[in-house]
C-alpha cells in the first residue's frame, strides 16, 4: 500500500444530503500504555470508595444516570498523574472518581463492582485560561479498556472512549508490528468491507447519538470524518455533529454503527 493511501481525508455531509464518498485515515495511535500500567498498581496508594453518593456534597445537583447504583470500586492515583494534591477549587479524587463511574455507566452500562479506577490529575496554571482535568481509566478485562476525561473543577465531561471490547479474547496478543500490519490491511482503500452508504448511515447515526443522551438540542449537520482502528484492531467510523446552537461534538461508532466507541466535546463552531 502506498504512502499516499494513508493520508487523512474527510467528506462533509451537511443537512444529511451530499455525495456518497467513503474515505479513510491511517492507523490510530496504539494505546499500549493503558495495558501495561496494571503491572505498576502495587506501588500506588489505594483509596477506598465505600462512601454513599449522597455524602458527596458536590454531586447533589448532578443528574445521576437512570438505573445507576454506587458500585464498590477503588480509586487510585495513576503513575501518570501530575499531582496528588488537587487545587482547593478542584474536585477531590473521590468526587472525580464518582463522576467518572457515573459517566462510564451512562456510556456502557458497566457498574465497576470490584474494579479499580486509575485517576490522573493535571493542572495548567500557566495557560491563557488556567484549567485542570481529571482523567480516569479502568480495564474491565485485559482487552476492554474504558477512559474518561472531565473538567477538573466542574466535572463536565470532555471525552469518554473505549478500546477493545467485551467480546475480544482476553488472550489477545498485542504485538505492535503485527497489529499495525493488520490495521493497515483493514484500512486500505481497496478493502470494500467497511464501505458505507452515507444516505442510510446518517439516519442510523442520528438515531444512535440521540439515544445516548449526550445531545439534547436539534442537530443541524453531521459530517463523516474518517475510519480508524484501535490497538485491538477494532474498527470505528467517526462523525462530527453540529447542533442548532453551533456546539460541535465528535462521535466514533462501531463498524455497524450500533455502538458508541468514542465521544468528545470539541467546542463551539465560529460562523
């Protein structure tokens, strides 16, 4: 496959009308660090999270996902964390972990009983607009990873995504060279296996993302961006969604457009 075939390209489709063209992007970044970090857990101080949701005053005004019940998980500081002392204006480890657990339940229905949330806190005081973030990751199985990023002070969701999946063999051997070769073959433009009929796809995309509850206002446009694959060679199609108030959201969906793989808030479109 030539180098030219791996260059990213995208096709816009506003108002659900446009040209039927399928384009491809090169290999997504491999997320191997999430897999090996489990070996470092013995050196990390664990913080039990046996408190009740009602005990966290910050969460009183949060809308708890329907059906959510506080799970018996643990929250620990990840080796990647910038600091173990959040700003007094920011969420504590326990508060950030509980918000992440709720977001994971909303995203995947995973309840996290007996799971470990690895928490990373980052503070950027020198930015033009100082801000902080909490990042949470959990390995449901060795080949099914979930990660969440939230605003460090407000708890607002920035991004949530999955890598691998619950139906992947736990003995999946992650070997970077062979996995990269497999992904290159999957995403080769000559491979017609992942071709979409965009006229049919946009209706499916709109239906799925509306059901997720991440967008509450009318959708103005959907733009097909690219096809990609994660470290476990799971294929996803990515779409940008603009709402009536010009908020821009990015959704990655499974190959058959029936499951959410990645969601992030991109901001506001300037017109």
